[in-house]
C-alpha cells in the first residue's frame, strides 16, 4: 500500500502509515460532483434575495442617495419621535377622560337645632329629642330638727367572726 | 453609491471563493458525513455563513484554511444532529465512489467491504484523534493548517495523530478493543 511522504517539514505523513489511511485518502481525493459550484452560487443568490426581501420591511429606498450612516440616524430619530408621540397621545387621552372634580363654591351645612343650654351635637344629625323629666316639688318641713336624720348607731365589731389563719411555715421563715 | 460598489465587490469575492474552494470543502464534508447530498448541503451552508460575514473577508489571512474551518464546524454540527448511519449504507456509498477501472465486480464489492470496515474502526476512535486522522488524509492540508482548523497547536496535532494510528492498528487487529 501507498505510504505517502508529503509535507516533510510538518512530518505528518511518515513512512509506515497504516493501510487504513488509503481508505481515508480515497475519500479525500474524491472529485466533487458535477455542477456543484453552480448549485452553490444559485443557493447563495437565493439566500441573498431572501435577505433582501426580509430587510426591505425596514430599509429605505436606495434611490434617495443617502448614506448608510445617515439612514440609520434618520431611522433612529423617526423611531424616537414615534415613541414620544405615542406616549404623549396616550397621556392626553387619559387626562381628557378623567377631569378632576370642581371644588364647591359654598358648603351647605345641616341645620343645627341643639337644645338651649345642652351640649352641642357637633354636627350630628337626627338627634332624638330628649324628654323633660318630672319636676319634683320641694316640701318645706315644720320641724327642721325632726327632719334631720339621726346618725346610725355604730354596730360593735364582732370579734371572732373572722379567723386568723396561721400558715404552718411562717414561723420557720422568720 | 460607494456602499453599493463595495457590496458588489464583496459578493464577487464570495463567488470567486465558491469557484475556487467548493470542491475542497465538498471533500472535507464528505469525509465526515459520507453522503453526497449531505456534503453538498454542508458546503452550501458554509458559503451562506461566509456571505453573512462577507464584510470581514478582507481580514482573513488564509481563506482556504478559514473556509475549511467553517465547513468543518458545519459538518460536526450536522453529524451531531444526525442519527448514526448504518454500516450497509457506507458500503453501498463506497462501492459507488470507488474507482471502477481494473476491478471486477467481486473485487469492487470486497474493496468496498474493506473500506467500510476501516471507516467503522475510525468511528470508534476518540473524537480528537478521529478528527486529526481524517484531516491528515487531505494532501492539501499541512499539520499547521490542521491545527488552525481544529483550533489547537501543531504539536498537539502530531501527538493525536500518533495516538490515532496506534489505536487504529489495535482496532484493525482486534476490532472490539475500544468498546
């Protein structure tokens, strides 16, 4: 079998390479199929046109004669302006729908009908009318001394009613 | 207008790369995927990636190695996603691509069987060793260039290749020794 000796400076193919390398070399020397280049070129053209058609959505027409950098700047500015417009428009719509309530020119208070001389109701409504109590007539006594009550006789304390309790450990503690 | 001219020039440069390197990329892709349609798809995908990054083309020092690196990554991605191909598919595919001259039908079938067996053993190698071994079969790639494609050092490529050859020798003598 062939044992090549190409690439002497690299020493990659030394004498004594195995027979198996003939198989690999056979594949490595394989000729490319007919028309491979044309097919690859056609595939590249297709890929290119696919790229163009997908990019055309955002691309500017080339006939305007603007450079790539200027186009990019213009695009950025337009996008920024669009964002600002959308934000401002949205906030205006919200503010136009929700008007703040106008403050009242005069505050109407409920009528205050608290009884004369009583506590004020502090603005509470539906205060129930309190009834006047019965008037007690004061009778004047003929003998003022008789009318004064006698002081109650003091009852003597009954010793022995309450028992003192002796705790068994109290004397020990002292 | 200047931008348009620059864009056109970049596209022409990509078209030139296709003419120059499509065949090389196809072989690299085929060595891993071992299916003509899959390899062609991988080449297509690699050039689409190039087209996407065409504005950086002028920064690339070695366009050939750069392209091989791109297609290598595409191919590894695809291989990861693909199911394992049955060995019989490999035999049929190899019988199709083997040089027909001077071989009888029986010899061709036997050779296809042998190559399929070798490729099955290659599949059993650890990933790093397998990749170096596969790329080393390409006569247009030096060990330094293989190192660039794999994103490693040249000395690492050499040691991996040494290990790969030893492992392959063991596998071909004792087919299940790595399993």
